[in-house]
C-alpha cells in the first residue's frame, strides 16, 4: 500500500506542480547537509553581475541556485514562501540599486514587499538571515561573490531549515494514527474473510 | 426512506456557526430535510459513531464536514466518514483553510496547553494539572481522551476532499446551490470550490470608489478609526482582503461597513492568499526611502493576523517554523 | 679555477623538495615568481650571497635542493623583510628563507662556515631551560663552540659592555620554567 | 505534424536536453555525464545528450535533427549564460520548425563552472539548475517576438582617438552622432604624445586632421566640457541627459584669437597647466593647447580673479571684440534620444606617487613617461628640449618599466604599451640629449607589427638594457661616482648580481589604469567591469566591443590597455557593430510582456498605479484592468502584485517559476 | 591609558637603557604600563629558524598570559619582539593547521589564546594615543640637535600599520616635537645587519657602517632608534667599524632617551651612560 493510498487518497501536503511527489522529505543528516539558497536575480543587474563574476573567474560557494526574473519587482512573495516550503535554507533576492532599476522602480516595490515579508517571516520564526535582499549592479561581480559567500556562511551557522523534513515530522502524528487504523482494518478484514 | 440519499453533517474544530448557517436556510431547510435522509448531525440529532460504522462503505451520498482538525478524535471520525461517503464536502473556512483556529499554528502545542491550563489570568491551577490522555478511574476503569495535535490542519490534509464550500460561514445561497447540485448530480469536476473564481472586488458595491492611482501612505485599523460607509476600504487605508479573496459572499462585511478579512480563501490561481495580499499591499504602500517605507508599513502591526486570519494552515509555511513536535506524539497517537 | 661541467640534468631535481617548499607556511605562492629580481635588489645583503634571493626562489621551486640548502644565501638573510615588502607578486620570501634554514639544520647540510645554525640551536636550548635569553651568555656560548679565538678578539666590546653595565652576570629566567617545557615538549608530541 | 503550432502548448512535453562541454570550460569543472544521466531519467525527457560545443554549427544541427527525428517539442540547453547564446539556440529551434520559445537555457558556465572549485558541489548545482529548466520548459508557450523601431542616432562618450574614430566612421555612414567629451578639448591622451611607436610619426600630425574633421562634420554634434548625467531606456531607445559645464566663453562666438588670454589681468601665466602635466603654466583664461578642438578659450573659475574676488576689471571681456566672454554662463542640461551608446572613456595613467620606492615627488629628477612626452614635444613647456627641473641637460637617464604594472601592490596587469613607449622615449632621449640611457625591464614585450624590429633598432643604438626590477631610486651615494646622482639599484638578473646605476634623470614608465570614476560610469550605463576596473566586454574573443547590455558598445582603453593601432581598430569595430544594429532599423524585443486574464480579473485596480510606463489601465466599461502590450516593458511587477492571480507574464508565468523553484530544490 | 608591557629579553640585558628611558618617558606621558607576569622569550628571529611551531607557541604563551591579565593592547618596544608577536597573530589567523598545533601546545599547559590581542609599538602609542601636543607640552629642554631618525627594519615591515613602511615619519615627528631637527635620512628602514653581526660580521658591519656614514654625511649630531638590536649594533660595534672603515663618531641614542632629555629627565635615569660610542659627544648632548 502506498503512502498516498493509506491516507485515503489524500496526496501528501507537498506535491509538485506536475503532480509528482518530492523525494526529499526525510531530514538530511546534519553532516552531509549543505545550505541551499534559492536566489532570484533580476536580469539586468544582478544576473549580469553573476555572469560577470563568472567571466572574472571569481570563486564562491556553490550553494546558491539562481532563478532569473526580469526585475526584482517580479518576485512574488509566494515564490519566497514556496522556496522555503520546498526545502530552501535561505532565499536571496537581487535587484538593481535604488534609482538604477531597468524598469524605473520595480526594485522599490521589491524592497517594500521584502520589508513586510521579513516581518512576517520573523513572526513565523524563520531566522532573519535566511532571507536577504541585496542591490547588486551589473558592474558588481565581486559583490555577488561576497553576498553569496556571506549568506551561505550565515545560513550554515543557522543549520538546515528543511521545511519538507519538518512538515513530515509534524505530520508523523497523523501517520501513526493512520497506521493504527489501517492495521485494525486489515485485521478485521482478515477476520472477515477467514 | 431507503431511496433518499443519505447525508451526514459533522463538526470538528469549529464555533458552531456553520451549523447555524445550515439552520439559517430557514424554510428552505425543510425541502432539504425532506429530500434527504440525515444519518448524522451531532448538533441536532442523536446518532452514534457505531451507527455509522455499521453502514456499508460508500453508502452515505455526501458528508458535509465543518471545522478544522485539531484532535485525534476528529481525525478518526472524518476518516470514518470518508470511508462511508461518496463525496466529502469541506464546509466553511475552518475545514477549507484552517480558519480562525489555525491562527494557533503560530504557537507550539506546549505553549497553548501551558497557557490554557496554567497561565491564563482566569486559571487557578496550582498543581499544574492537565488532562491526561489516559487515566484510571476510582473503580479501576480507564478513560481515554483524544490527543491534542501539534497543529491545526485543514480537512484536506487529513482526508481526500471532493468539494470546498468556503466562508465563515458559507452563505445560505451558496449552501443551497451546493445541496441542489448535489441532489441533482450537476456537480463541477472534483476538487472544485463551490463559489465564484473571481475576487470579491468584482461584486463589491464600493468598487467604483477605488481610485486608479492609489498609493497608501497610512494604514489604519478598523478599531481605531471612523470608516467612511461609501468609499473603498483600501482607499481609506484599511486593509481589506477583498482583492485577494474569492467572491461569493456578496460583500456582506463591506455592507456592514467592515473590511473583508478573507474568509473565502484565495482564488484557484493563487497558492498563498496571505503572501499575495501582502505583495499587493506592500506594492501600493507609499515610500521609496527606507525610513519612509518602514513608517508606512508600521501601520500593519500584525502581518500574520492581517493576511492569514482565516488561512494560516494553508500558508506555504503552515505555521511557526521552529516548532518541535512534543515528545511522545508517536507513542500516544 | 677548476674547469667543471655546469649543466644540470633533470635527475638533479628533487620534486619532493619543491613540493615541500610550497607546503610550508609562506611558501604557497612561490610559483608566482616572475624572476624580476626585486628581492635581490632590495636585499642589503645580496652583495655577499653566492646565489641572489631571486635565484634561490627559482632553484627551490625547481627542486634543486642541494644548491639551495648548501648556499650561503639563507644564512646571510638578516630577516629584514625588505624582499617581501618589495615583491610584486607578494611572495613571502623571508618566511621561505626561515623554512630553508630549518630544513638545512634538520638535514645538517649547512655550510660549516656559518655559525648561524649553532647559534640558533644554542638560543633554542637556552629558552628551553630558562624561557628567556641573556644575550652575552648566548654570545659566549656561540664563540666557545665555534671560534674561541674570535671570542678573545671580542673582549674589547665585552669590557665596554661590562663597564656600561650592559652585561648580565646572572642568566635571566621565567618563574614557571616547567610550563615552558610542557609547551615546547607538547609541540614535539612529548 | 507542424510543430510550430500553439497545439504544442497542451501536447505532452517531449523534451530534448543538451549539455555543453564548452571544451573543458564546463567539462573540466563538473561531471557532465552525471548531469546528463540525471536529466535523462526525468519525466518527459526523450533525448539527453552532451556535446563538446553546443553553440557550434554541428551542435545546433544535432539539436535540429533531434527535433525532427524524435518529434521533440521542448528543448533545454545547459551551457553558458542566456545573455550570450539564448538567441543562437532559439534560432536553431526556429530553423527546425519549432517555436523558439519552447526553449530554456541553463547557465552552467558563468554561474557554475567558472565560479566553483568544488567539483561535486558544482555538479550538484548543475543538476539542480537543469532539473529546474526541464520542469519549467513544460510550461512554455507559443510566443512571437515584438518588433520596435530602433532610433538611428548614436551617442559616443569620450573623444580621445577611440571616440573620434568611432564617431567619424558612423557619421560618414550618414548617422547622426552626438560626441560628448569631459575635457574642454577633444584629442584625449594621444594629443599629448610627441611621436608614436614604432613608426615615430608625429602624433599631432596624424590626430589633428581627425579632430578638425569631427568639428566640421555635419552629422556630428560635438559637446566638449560635458558629461553624461543619466541614461534611461534600452537598446534602440535610450534617453540620455547630458550636463554641459560652463566655460564662460560662448563657443559659437569665439574664434580662438587668444586676445582674451593676452589681455588677462594676470600678465604672466601662473597656474599649473593640465595639458603639460604641470610642467608649464597657464592663465585663468586659456586655450588648453594650440590644436585644441573646438578652438575656443575657457575660463577656469577656480583661479579667475572675477570668480574668486568679484573685483576683476574683466579686461579679457573687454578685449574680445566678438563679446564671447560670458561670466554668467550656467550649466546647461541637454536631453537627447538615441538608439545606441558607444563608450570610449579612456584610461588614467598610474599615479607614480603611489609607488614609494621610486621617489616620484620626492626627488626632482624623477619624471613620469607622460611628462617626458610633453618635455620632448616641440610645443611642450621646454619647446622640445629635454632638461631637468634645474635646467641641466641629463647625461644619463634611467627608464624604469612596469611602474604600476605587474605588481600585486598596485596593479596586477601588464599595461601592454609601456615596453614600446619606453623604447620610443629611450630613442628620443638619446636623440635629443646624447645621454646614456638605461632601460630596466622585467620582460621585454614587443608583440606587434614592426615592434620587435624597433627593439632591434634600439639595441643597435647602444641603449642599455638591464633585465631586473629596480628596487629603489635613492640619493644615497656610496662612492664618488654616485655623488649628486640618483642611484638605481636593480639585480641584473641575466648577469646574476645587483647593480647600482647612477643617473641624472629617472623616467617612470607608468602603467594604464581604469578611470577613477569607472565604477560610477559603469553603473550609469549599467555595464560590467572586470575585477581590475576596466569595462567588461561581452566576450573576450567573440564580442570584444559589446557589453552585456544590448545597444551599448565599448572601444579603446576603457576596455583595457591597448596601443593606438589596436584602439583605432577597436573603435572601427564598435562603430560597425553599432551600424549593424542601426541599419536593421528595428529591434526585436523579448515577448515577455504581461497580460490580464479578463475573465478572472475582479477589477480591484491594484495593478494600475504600479506601472511606470502607464501600460496598465482600467477599462471603465468592462470594469477590468487592461495591459497595453506595446507599452509594457515586461518587468512583471504587476504580475507579482495581482492579488487574485489574474495577470500573467509571458516567459515568466507563475507555473514556470514555481516549477523552477521546485526543480532547484529537488535533487537527491 | 593602560597597557600591558612586554619588555623582552634585550630590554633586560644589553638594551637596559631602552627600558630605563622608556619607563621614565611613559611615566611622564601618563602611559600606564603593567608588565606581563612571567613573560618569556617572544620566539624571535633565531627561533623561527629552528622550529616554527615552537616559536609561535612561545609567543602564544605571552599572549595567553596577557589575556589572563586583562587582554589590553600589548606594548613591545623591542623591534624583534614587536615583529614576532605581530607575526604570530597573523600566522595564527592565516594558517589554521599551525593554529591547531599552537592551540594544542598551549592547551597542554592549560593556556588559551583567542588570537585577538593587539601588539603596539611605543612610537605608535605616543603618536596616536598620547599625541604630539602632549609631548610638546612636556618639553622643558628643547634638544636643538640635528638628528637622524633610524627606524630599522622590523617595526616598519611587514606587519606595521602605524607608519609608512618605506618613508616612516613617526619618530621624526616626535623628535621635531622635542625640539630637534630631523635630517633627511635615506636609510631610515634599511637593515643594520644586527641579526647576523654575531655570525657574519664582515657583511653586517658594512651595513652598519653605511648607516653611520650616511648620518654623518647628512650632518646629524646623533642617531636615534627605537630598536635595541640596532642600537647595540651601531653603538657597540662602532669601535670596530671605525677601525675597519675609517673613524666615525656618531652617538646612537634610543628615541626614548632623546625624548627624556627634552623632558628634562636626568641622563642617569635615562641610562645615557650606557652608550659606548662617542661618549664625550653624548655627554655634551645631554648637557
């Protein structure tokens, strides 16, 4: 019996957009754990700066995964929560410096959302260092390196957030009951047939 | 009697308002009652768990379950109903999105229990006695209490749900439509929400009063300011969840001169109602400099309560992130 | 002057030695050297060296161990750090010189002409037993062990110091001598 | 089956995945086969291949062949930055009959291979990024590019030889060119040189005609003493604000007769003359140099008596019969619309005082190479005579190479021109003074046409060459021959010993550095800089005059040190690249615009005020928001803010981004 | 202003006069010193050539003791001590393997060092913490001499951060404040050969000689130095240098002695009598 069937056909709370089930829901062992940072970089400044860091062969920690958006203004707070929910240990947003936004003022909207979201995250006990907004212009390849290295170190100190693992942990109370009921039913079923 | 479809009503962590809503169908309730065979309705009728257990699987046409899931008993009962029912309808905000009870997901179970049984100003409990899951009576009999879960869950995290009927409570009109659809078999695809898929503003009487160039420079609380009865709430600086909330209530709160608090949950296109509204509100807040922005946003003192009043359980984070499940959860299930 | 073959064959190189030089603290950047000679030029003592510091760096990174450890150069280094301050590739030349001295002492390959190694050892012994150094004792020990004729030649300076009250009659010492011994033994894994 | 069809939006995804080795660029830093095999197992992936160079013709053909053979309808290529090759691959899709937007690119070179040293970590990151792209591409939709007109006018920033050459090339092609220069005259550094290597032709003789051509060209608007203050917009449509500083002389009236200068209340030139590196003097009203273009005087407010005290009798204004002097001139702001920007902002010479060992500014006998250029120049402060500050003719001269070059404490790079100009100066000094000349070099670098031959010539002329970096210039004499001289101490590394060489004059061959404000300028135009501070080209070999920002080109030493022939060649190349864009007359824009899903919009108007381009408006009849696609620039801010999820952005739909998030986090 | 004081072996031996004058001057300037209890050899230059880790561990013990005593900035007047203590800090920060070894060696004696104590030189402290103004106020007998300020190598590079490593000026400023006239002296930071005088005198003496000759040439009445090794080398060996390279008469004082004289402190208290070279000239100066 699959886990899903056991749950009376309820998919696990975490399913992917395409309906598949994530493989990572068990807690990783602490010693093999590496921080995972999801980074939303705007196309014009921060993404370009990350390219520049590459062209300049700067070396930094391989823990950030960049998702390109056209402007930091495109970053929906839903993306940030989703990233945490799917297992990110930190989320980094990069945009153009105030006044330099390629779209004039998308970065101000990003800033305001980030500020409010930061407060929300704090209330939800997600440590402050796990979410960061940085202005990195296309000329600042070095800053990409510095920010990522610094953030990875801070997050490493905080340890895994591992929400998928925590969710599974929290939900273990349900599965225990589930197993008990299933066992009971199976027993009864067996008795019935026998 | 045997021909009539069997219907079950059940309540979990709820206030009873959803039951009230069913009664509020007024004279229409009679037609419902006559059309169906109610096999379970704890608030009004005296059926026992054993009665349901005795029924064949799938013999109940539909179970309408309201309330969020907080205890092992609720879990066990809704599982039973799931097994016996053809369709399960998640009834009301608490069942659909966790509702007000899920605001408790900001706290750990231990903190809730210690507050309720030890720290609340009205409590005198010097021995710090708490209800025990199992206790032995004087005559040697044992008594078992349901386990209080780590967190509040919406119904669909515990059993598979076929339809959602949102609202705190769902309006009589929507209930009637749902029941009619159920009885006539004219149901939308499984998984649907039985309410319109546009946001509340569509049906809001104050829609036209919202300016197209709104920048909110001061946020206000309904408790601390006079509300203009004509003008768009957001235009006045009150956070109205309307833009991020499914319509279908016909703007009841607005008509009562209170801003929408979001009980109908998000539209189907949105994963996280609170995050979306937070994004919308922050985008329209005034200010470019740090200090200016901070000042404006300080007008929203409680982002969790503001943006997730009815849906914290459905937030992508589900609750306070650093909760540590209480010891013994596994053993005492 | 003897006529001898100067060609060096690959078998003369000791790659392990080159690796070792790169592994010591300060030796990590030795490969960056562009042989510009700024070190030699900055060095006040390069005039007396058989190999200029630049050449030592090149020989060391190529693994010409015998030439390096047998050279005068490392013993002439006065640790003034001028080379390091001027190196355009920021190679820690002085630290490399220290490492080469240590290696030469360890392998006993230093030229007998230089008593530097003897002095360094005496210095170490004195610290091991007392924790502090008393210079005139050190100098006396040095000359007695190497060239006591020279010591007699120095007597004028000694007398001068004596008269000026700059001689110590009793060797200075720390109070907690055992602590020093514990620490130094711990380094040796004792 | 016609794959170029919207049907593919809904059809089950058949994904082709290609991972590029980029030679060893990628393959050397991560485990390419492991990434390929990882992706091959993902649902929907039909083909997964690795290839040496995906951007090569065979690479693209491979892709096209697979599309046809395997009926692929989605393509993912993991290689370099999409900013570099996205279009290459999109075209390959198109050629194979597939809509180019059924494509997603993964940046595993700039973002992975080049920046990580930990191979397993880099491999894991590459897997994550590829997994994200494969998930994302399933949600890609059929799209078409937008075409908008490309503004034909060009702005060239900086009017040294690079800017002049580029401006003339484009103006000759019939384009309207704005040429903006910070200094009062155009000409840049080249105008300061005496002769040019290796041909030894006179710099002024070859530059001055070009300067006049700029001034008189009907297609060139020349603004000197001006700076760009602000740029907005993107390729094809830039709006640029230019600040014109007041020169207190009306440019259109002045004929450059110098009457004002002759009649200045300062009878003698008193102030350090910038053009001659302070070796000469000028008055507060001055002509930067005899061939200055525009040939217009200017007043330096810092030193002018009128501006300092308000008590000048203004004899200069009186002397001007064209009434060109205007003490009330104010800064002027110009706003222009151009399609293309070409930056030729040049370099700065290394500040020799920063090297403490060579005594520049301490010993009067120490000069920089640029000072010698002026000394040796016939129109320079000494009329071409090489003399020391005390008037003596030097009998021996030491030239120190690599000052502020190849040195971790100052600048790490080789400045490329110093060896050659040092040879040139050695020749000129020897020719003018007959002195003994010593070149102290680390490595002699003479790659260039006729350059090595020039070195040969100098060797024959009897100039001394000492291979060794000078450790110090001191006046500490150790022997009678050294008394009163500057002593250069260096190891003659070829001889194997240290030498002390006493000389009368020391020339520091200072290197080329980025402009002090290069960071500010880079941010002004949103282009990148390499770590040392020169502007970053898009690709060191394949796009040397492009930047990462479309429509902005670079030429000359702002990109890195180079000599005049290379600068002119690069300026021509940049002009040609710009012309190619302009003559196409339109620019294709990414179809990344946003649109409102009318059915589900509740008309809450939250989005309307957020758009800085007024692309979002409210339809008062339908009571819904509408987005004007031609105004929308595709930032997606309204999408992120739409509280009911009723605005979508092409290429950046919620599902696409959610699946990316999930992809980067779902690696085992 | 309170500091920990690390005298080092030389200041207790041949450099006695440096300590005597420094203590007098610091008292006058209000610089409060607390000697590190039971300090040991800094692990200086010769030791580095024998065993790197031991040398670092020896320095480490001093730091550990200093941390125990409050962890204030350490003042180390001897250039060699200043360098080896500073170097230890740098090496411990840059090379974790070495740090681990040093930590465990110290640990075996129950000691611990965080790596964070600053090591300062009296020149730095007087100039930056006390200030030239205070020095000027204390001057009672302006020196009126032409002095060559000779800094030596080890306080100027590679770790010093309080002065220019090529053209230091801190001591010139102090001498100016004391009423002396510093002569332009191009050999300010050149090595005096002190650390090899004992072993390779033929080379070292020539270096020392060039320093003295240059001072003479620049018209200096005396040289001032902040280094006991330099002072010993230039002063103690002047006799031999004169014999070998021709007569030189150049008094070599510690800068603290010169300051003390300007403050009006008696020559005896400053250990002026401990100088060997040109004794007559020195007496003249101190009067």
